[in-house]
C-alpha cells in the first residue's frame, strides 16, 4: 500500500501552514470527548498513573482486522518514519491486544487506540483523555464492519496522528514547565528575552548577549539547547538560506569539537527538512536535519525554531541537537523538541 510522502504527512499532521489545524483537533479532543476532568476521572474519581513507555501506543483491535486492511493501514500511520534522524525510527512503538485482553494494566496505558467493530454502530472517531488513568489519551474508533473501519481510519489519519503527537508533546512540555530551572531561565531571559521550559538537570555551558548553550552530558549522550539571536532588516530575512547560514556561523564560533580546528556544521549529504508553522502565536520556520563535525567524526540530528521579532528587529533561534552514537535517538529528540516548542518571546 502506497503511503504519503513523509514531508507532506508530517507537515499536515503536526503543523499546517495556518497553524490552526492541530489546535482545532486538540480543542475538539478536549471538548467533544465525554471528557473526564484533569484532577481525576469521571465524577471526580481518583485515577491511577499511566503505564507504558514514552512513544508507545497500545492498539486494541481484533486479530482479523489487525492482520488485514484496517490494521495494516493503522500500522503504516503509527509507524511512519520519524523525520530528520540518521537511522530510521518509527514515530511510535505499537503494541496490539484484543478486546478480551484489554484489562488490568493495559487499561492504564498512556496512549490507547481502541477500535470496536459491531453491526449497528455508526462510524465514529472520538478523542478522549483521562478515561482509565492520568494523564492518558484515547482515540476511540467505532465502525459497523471491517470495510467501514478501514475507511474511517483512512479518512481520519491526519487527525489521529496529530492528536497523538501533539498531546504527547504537550504532556512533556507541561512536565518541563513544572520543573523549570530558575537560574537558567533568568540567564536566557536576560540575554535573549526568551522564555523556555528547560527542566532541572541541564547545566549552563555558556551565555552572552548573542549566544547561550545549556546541556545534559553523559559518557554516551549529549543533549544541547542553543539560543542565539541576530539583527534582521525585516521578516524576509526569516528564510531558510539565511537561517542555515547563520546556524553555521554561530556553531563555528561557539561549538568546538574535541580535535583542534574541529567545529559543528550542517551535514553536506542531508538536506534539512523545513516547515512553516504557527506556535505560541508566532510565525516559525522549523528545520530538522543532521549536523556533522568539520575536521572530526561526530554527528547527529537537530531541530530548530526561528522567529522574526519585529519589536526588536531581530531573528531568534532556539536550536537543539543530540550526540548519541550507535543508539536510538527518537525519545531523546522528543525531549528536546518539547523544549524547543515551549519558546516564547518576552
């Protein structure tokens, strides 16, 4: 079965050019779902904490449909390749169980896609939260037969994926906002007039009025957030070529490698993926791609958000990158992505 181009599906699913698409999905999810409240469950009952790993989806579907068109389509959607990584990794790890097995700890899973096929059911997709656990999301898909189930999934694939990805990111952003490092917040605000949800655990590497770097370092992992800003003549300077040129200029100046004369630069063999989006009421250019070490042998993925600050005549970039050699990077990149998406101009 042919699948959509990753750039098209990712752009439509997560951003859209107007920036309103995912927000509409999210509002629909919160308002149309027999939702339970955030403090507890239905009627105020206390809910247990969620189970399951980050980036994991539990699909409840009978084996017949799982092995045929509906299941294959859902697998294709949920296992779409995560963009901008050096090795192929899916958006989600998928676990499937039947309705008969959907009990106990399975009901407490953080992200559930629950399908029900029964004659007489009206085709319907509902987006719900905190049904059996907290914070939990549920996509509930009901159809009268297998053909209708497959069609319903096909017609709603962008909405389904958008809800799962956006909610997962927002959940992580909320955790970070609640555990912000006040000293780092103060330095970033003072030097760049930017607010970021950087949680405790990050260390301040360097900060001046044009460039700041904070990171988490361990023997096999570096997660780094860079914030930098520079003068702009107008919004037309917020273009991909200029953003890439300035990234290379800042990383050459501030990110030295372990060998003398080595520094970070954009990969010459992988063209960054660019998206135009709305985030926190700002027009944002998002880039995802790979970085290399000039005169060295390191590399990895990055994501950046760049905005034009009209009040101060500048472009501000929040850029996050990872070095995690020979290991999977999706979960670590999602953590950085949540910080990047939290950017606000003060």
